[in-house]
C-alpha cells in the first residue's frame, strides 16, 4: 500500500467551527484522528517536514513516537482544511521554547494550532491568531483520580460535589483536568504554573455541553463535552459564540 493510500485509510473527522463575535465571524478548523490499526513501523512519514521527521526518527520511545505522529498528522489535516491547501508538506509544525506547537506556512505566522492526544485519538484546531483558542482531549482513566484531586481547591471541590450528583466522579474529575489543561495552552504556560491561577469559578450546562468560567481569566470560557470514554474541551474568548455539528462529533466517538 502506498503512503498516500495509508494516509487516506486513517480514520478522521473534521469540521469547520464558526466563532461569532458581535458583527464579525471567525472560522477555525477542528480535526480528530484515530490511531491507525497497522503496526507503528508501517505508519507513513512522507507528510512530515524534514525537521519533524528528524525529530521523530530520533525519538525511540514507541509511545512518544506514536503520539507525536498522531498529533502532527491531525494538526496538518486541520491546517489543510483551514487554508484550503491539500498539501500536508506545505506546513511545518515547529516547537516553541515551552514545546508549544508553532505553525510555519508560506512565511506567514498568523495561523495558530492547538494539539492534544490521549488514548487512541488526537485532536487539533487551526485558528487565526486574532481569535485565541485551545483544545484538550483526555481519556477517562481511574489512575488519574488522585493527581487531579490534588490540583483542586475548596471552591472547585464544591462545584465537583454538585456535578457528581448527576455524573460519575471520575468523569467530572477528568472534566476539570481538561479545562485547566486547555486554559494553560491558551496562556502558553503549559501546566507549569501554580494550579491556583487556573481556578474554575463556575460550571453550567447548556445543550449537552459544560460551560466553565475562570476566577483569574474572566476573558475566557471553556466548552466541554463528554464523548464516550473521553472528555473534549475547547477554550475560547468569553464573548464568542461557537457553532459546530454536535451529532457528527458524537458519532466519531461511538
């Protein structure tokens, strides 16, 4: 099977997101990719920029190799749909000083990318620099419970108790984690700052989504959704309204 056919066989979902702010509409592109079923040694590399390929071939740990490949492929799919350019090699996704992804494309620096991967899936969103966003995807796993609880303060534990009356505790804990992880990507801090600055001040529910606000970053909000054994969170400016196809998103996680 050729590399092109192997890439076409990778199961993926993509859709355009509309972001409405007052009298202006921004567009972003969401892509979600499922890990290929073929052995990792057979995964094609021809879509990678030379610097990406060099980094990958120097990475010997199989888990890191797989997550890097999956994240880069997913991100380039999002960028292709966002720019209407089908050539995956047109894009290089470099690493910033904090390991944040940096898009290099036709000498333009105004396209941003956010990437996340967990379990068998990766997600990416491409968006304009003028409208900051971020995404996080987390598989619901019991081994994270103690670590997540340690990052929460008393006000958040109160929110947790309210939600666990309706949802499993592990799902709610994972929800909090994705919210904070996504916010840290928007701020470009990673989870290297005091967790207090990511404090979630409120969570409400609307049309199958959890809408969260923050104590110290009132200009942002989080949209989170339970999708089977995963939690997906999108961060966007508080005054922006997002339009996407929920049904197609849910079907991909069945």
